[in-house]
C-alpha cells in the first residue's frame, strides 16, 4: 500500500504513525468527496489505500459499509418512488423521496422525481376541486329542478281546481300563477308562469 511505504520510510515509529494518520485523513476526505459526487466505487477504491493496520482502517471500513447500505437503500427508495409515480400515487412517491440522502448526487437523482410528484399532487388537487364544484353545481341544479317541479305540480293542481270550478283556461292559468306568487310571461309562443326569485 502507498501508506505502508510512507510508514517504512519514516525516521521514527511515532512520526510514521502521524504521517499514516494524516494521509489516512486525506484519503477519507477524498473518498467523501467522491461519495458526494455519486462515485461510490471510486470512493471505496480510494479507501482501500488506507493500510489494514492503520487506526483509520476501522473508520474506513465503517464508511464503506455505511455508504454501501445508503446506496442500496437510496436505489431501492428511488425504485419505489418511480413505481408510485407510475401508479399516480403522488403523495406516496413524495414521502419516499423525502427519505433519500440529500447529497448533491442524490438530489440530482430525486429532484426530477419530486417535481413530477408535486405536479401530480397539484393536478390531483385541481381535479378534486373541479369534481367538488361540479358536484355542487349538479346538486344546485337538481335542487332547482326539484323546486321547479314542485312549483309546476302545485301550479297544475291549482289550475285544475279553478277549471273544475268553471273558470276559463286562460283565467284559471293566470289566477293559479298569481296565487303561487309567480308572474305570467307571454313573450314566447306559449305563456309560462315564472316563479318568484328566491
């Protein structure tokens, strides 16, 4: 190993150990930079430059194990998020993506997916609002039709009563309309009784 050579050339064991520790720290720092750039294999190879008997070797091994686990977990989470996006499970995708490391490399992997999830959430909210508005409009129309139907039925009943009492059809119609609080509109081909506006 490169560091073993440094260790062997040092004047004293203490100086050699200090040099190994310093170089190990530099190796770890370089590997951490490679991880931030998403270069896990390079980072693991870089850490291999630390001698097995160096005190930093345990740290290097822990970093390797941690990075491999993080990498595997993040890749699995991205796959899960992509599946959620395919199934239009926008909130689920966003929640899964929030658990992924926020290093520059992983942000570059997750940002487009997060944007897709956010657009899906926004579209779902708009769709739900439209559905609620359409349902409210339909309910209002149904209620208005129900009220108009009730008005028409009562109007017809009054008209029939007046005709049975001997009133002519036009007078019976006009009287029934006024009794119901409506107004007769003769502007069209047929007279209609408009209910009083609520």
